[in-house]
C-alpha cells in the first residue's frame, strides 16, 4: 500500500515538476510504523535531483583530462567546446531545479500543517470518547464490588454453617464411637467376668473352664484373656488391701479374687509350660513358623522373658560340657606342655571366630522367631561372655601373688602379663565382632571390661614387680657368667691382669634389653588404660622402674671399674721400696711394678670403656623417653617435668661414680708417669760431660717413654669421652702432668747442654699435650720452654737475659701464681718473696750456681733473694 502511495506520489511530483502547477499530496500513512525523515525527504526530491546529477556527471565522464581551469569559481560550470559555442554569452545557474524544490517544500509545509490539524482533531475526539468510557467503566466496577462483597458475606455464612454441621457430625461420630467402644468394652467385660467366675471356683479346680482354655487352636486368645483376668484380679486385690473392709461382703469378694488369681496363675504356668514344650519340639524339628507362633504367644507372659531365657539356655554351647573342655584344649593345649602367649593368641582367635560364627547363625534364627530379637540377642551375648568366655579366662589367667612370685623357670610374672594382654586384646576383638553381629542394648564393651576388672585393679603392681623380677634374674645371669669366666679365664694371665679383668663390664646390649622390657610394659599400659590420666600415671611408674634399673646397673658397673683402678693402686703401693735394698730385691720389685703398671693401664682402659658405654646407655634411655614416654605424660600436669627430674636424679649417682673414677684414672696415669720418670731419667741426661762430642738433641729416654705411654693409654680416653667431659678431663690431666714434670725436674742439676736437652723434652711434651685442645695447658708448656732458657745462657748473660727480655719476668710472675694455686712452693715462703722464688729456684739448679756465684750476680735483679 505504501509502495503504491510512493509511486503515486512520485508520479504526481514528476507531473508537478513538468507543469509546475499540481500541489504535493502527503498521506498520513507515511508517518505510521518505523518513520524515517530521510526516507520521506528522499521521496519528495528524488524526482527533481537526478536530472541535475546527470548533467553534473556527464562532462566529467566525457572529458577526463579537463584541468581545474574548466570550473568557474562563481558557481557556473564551463561545458564542452561545442556547447560553449552554442551558448556563447549565456551563463546558467548551478542548481536549475531550485525553484521547483522551493515550491515543493512550501506545498509540503502546507500539507503538513493540514495533517497536524487533522491529527489534533482526531486526538480530541479520542480523548472525549476515552473519558466517557472510563466513567462508564468506573461505574461498572463500583457495582461489581458491591456484588462481590455480597457474595463474600454469603460464602462466610455458608462456611460457618458447614463448620457447625461438621462439628455436630464429629460430635455425633465421637458419641457413636464412644458408645460402640463402651458397648464392646461392656461386652468384653461381661465375657471376662464370666471367665473370671469360672476361675473363681475351688482352688486348683481347672476342670470346669470354658473350651476356650483347653482348645489348642485358640491358645493365643486364651493366653490374652488369662493375662487380662490376672491383671484385673491383681489390681482389685491391691485396691482392697489399701481400703479397710467395712462389711463382710468385701472380705468374701477379696477371698474370691484371691482364688481366681491363684487359679489364673496356675493356668498361666501350665499354659506357658505347654507352649515352651511345643516351642522345644518345633525347635528340634527346625519349624521356624511354629516357633515364631509360640514365641509371639509367650511374649504375653512377662514380655516373653521366660521364652527368651529358655531358648538361650537350651543352646548346645551352654549345656554341653564337652564344648567347654574343647575350648580349654584349643586355647591351652594338652597338659604335657606349657602354653605360650603366641599359641594362646592363635587358640583364642580360632575359638572366638567359632563363637562369633555360632552367634551369627543363632541371630538368623532369632530374627525369624522372636518378636523382640534384640532382647534375645542381648541375653545370648551376655550368656556367651559370662559363661563360656569367663570359664575359659578363669583357667587361662590365674592371678599370681605379689608375695611369692612365680619362678622365672616357669615364665615368672612376665608370662602372666603377656597372657593377660593377649586374652584382653582378643576378647576386645570378640566384643567388637559380637557388637557387629547384634546384641541389642547390651553394653558388651562394659561387660567385657568387667571380666578383667580383678586383673586390671592390681595390674600396675604386677607390671612393676615383673620388671624387678626380670632385672634380678638378669643380674644373677650376668654374675653367673662372670664367675664362669673367672674360673676359666685366669689361666695364662698374670696375677695383676687377672685381678683387673675379673670385673664385669657394662653392656649396652643389657641396657637395650632393659628398654625393650619397658617398651613392652608401656604397650600393655596403653592396652589396659583407657583414660589418658590413668595411662600417664601407669607409664610414669613403669618408666621409673627403668630409670632405677639403668641407674643401678651402670653405677654398679662404674663402681666395679673403679674397683679395678683401686686394686691397681694397691698393687703399686705394695711394691714401693725404700732406698737401701739389695739389687736382687730391687729387680724383683721392678718386675712387680711393671705388672702393677700393666694392671693400672688395663684398669684405665676398662674404666674408659665403662664410661663410654655408660654414656651410650644414658643416650638410649633419653631417646626412648623422647620417642615413647613424653607424649603419654602430657595429659597430666607436671608429669613430664617430674619424670625429667627423676631421670636426672637417677643418673646423678652414675655421674658421681664416673667423676670419682676419672679422678682415679688421672692418679693412675700420673703414678705411672712418675714411675717411668723415676726409672728412666738419668742424672746424666741433663748434665752430660763436656767431652767435645756434639750435644744430643733428641728427647731423653724418659720423655720418650712417658709420651709413648700417654699416647697409648689416652687413646681410649679420646674415644670414650666427649664434649665438656673430655675437655675437663684432659685439662686436669695436663695440669697434673705439668705439675709433676716441674717437681721431677727439681731433682736434677743442669748444665747448658742439659738445658738444651730439657728444652727438647719440654717441646716434646708440649707437642703431645697440644692434642688435648686445652689452651691453658698449651700456654703453661710454652712458658715452661721459655723458662728453660735460664739453663742455657752463660752466667754473665743471665742478667742480660732478664733485662733484655721483659716477657721472662712477666711469664715468671704468671708461674708464681700457678705454683701458688698448686701449693708446691715451700710453706715458709712469704708472699713478698713469691714473685722471685721460681726463677731463683730454677737458677739454683744450674750446675755452676755456686761456682759462678750467680746469687751475687743476680742481686741487682732480686735484691731480696737472699
């Protein structure tokens, strides 16, 4: 439609442009829908503009090489040459259709104004019509609202009426139901009274009862009625006993109900026995339906307790004695051999599996027969634990006395504890398996715990007694081994070596065995102690046993090693001789001294090995505490700290023995050093003759022997001691060696060549003690080497030596204080002379001290030396 309008319009426009007299016609439909001003404008002017566009594009297509001079700047376009010739002197406008367009636009404006007036008129008409319709609509809605309100009121009245009728009908129904219930109750009561009167005959007379009570097909109904009658009669008797009887009739009625109650009780007993017999017969034939019927009826008598207990009691596992004997043989074996925990564990596992399978089979029957299977399962499982399992545990676990312990040859307390742990663990597994099968509301875990309550009450005491028994047995075994080695090992050994080697050494393997016992005991504590606080208390007590055992064992081992040092010292004292003895006696004494020295060296090594093993044992205990004990003590406040303190206290005795032994080791070493120096040091070592032979720059034989001995004997100390213990021991030994050498050298006289030899010995000793890593000892030997220069220089150079070397006087002063601490200076020496005593004492050892009159020469250095 729009396209036809556009065509019509275009045709009109073309005609108007050609004749310039026809007006524009615009349709109102052009402004509906998706209106576009550009499209409307195009439809108006497209008929005029294409003629101008053709005139504008033709010259450009025919003359593509025309330059810019062909166009005029005033708006006129220069055409082709031919056209120019035909239109010389005539200039046309740039838009020749402009007048037509102007006329077109004016006509269009007029049409638009007319259209707007038409639209406005229509809008006014529509507004009036809408206003009129809206008034009518509002009036209609008001009338409808009034009608709806009336309908709501009618519905409310109808609903109220319906509710009232419904309530009335419900009341009528309740009254009818109540009346029917009362009628039925009255009918049942009449019937029950009739039956009650039958039971209210002569006592024990059950022959005149209705056929209901003797008909086997109506046993369930008879049982139900009998239970109702008995309940009614018992309640009535109870009420009569509360109310004081005032008339004779009450007493008669009461006596009559008592007769009925007695007869009903007899009948119920007879009926219950009859049902139980039928239940047993059906059970033997495996007629589950008959069993279920009887069990359902029997559930009316005491909630079926008698039937449940009767069924459980008649199970073969409870009535067959051979089953109990088979259980004992399976777990304990025959009487010819002693049961072991591993065999008992296997036997219990097999037996408990058999019990679980049997209970599982019985559970299937119980679920199919009894109306309350959970109650029956609770009775069955309780009977299994209290009868079958308890009978076995009584034979397996015989609690020993703490006064008379079972001998170790029969396993001791440890065998009982291991059996207890195995039985407890396997029985707990049985309880979990029975719980999985089903045991109703029975607390099977608590019942299982009660089976072991008598054993668990005294368990901590038995565990500690067992550890003590094991320790005593181990010590007896070690003593027996030591005595055996003593009886066979002294052949071919010297007397001194035999005396020392007879002492038993500390064994890390033995301590490891102590820890293994304790670890096993801790595992049992964890098994038996369910509460963290109880576990922590038991673990602490068990660990204290380990501390006591290890402390006693290593302390006794160190004391035995000290005994070797003491015996070696006694041997040395025995062979000390005076100065006036024969050569033969001296030779024998020297040989004996060599044996004593060998004993001392052997005892030194033995003690160092003991110290090393003692440290390893303590480290094992500490590691065991950190890995296994400490975490179990955390639930109890202060338990961890208390155990650490107990551990330190227990090891203090061993530390004291080790300290005393190390002091004895130093005494032993220094005694041998003094013996070697006394035996090997010659007077000519430091006062060689002036025969023109070059001086010997080698260490003296005594120095070589002493260093070799120290290197040999201290090798074990370097290996055994560690850390601060090693440093303290070597520092003390170095100080004692320094002191001993000074005391030894004061017995000799030195010439210059001897001074060189002495300095060579000091250098040798200093190089050896440097391996001690003790700076204070190294410094002492370095200063001692400097002080040895007083023997080397010429007499006239001594003053120059002290005056030109101030450090000698400074070093000498340091020596004085060392001597003051060691108390080696004469007791009559005053403190004001202390600073000059040592250099003067050294200088007095010079061979030429008197001949060279050195005292007078040095008077300028030490005026108070006299």
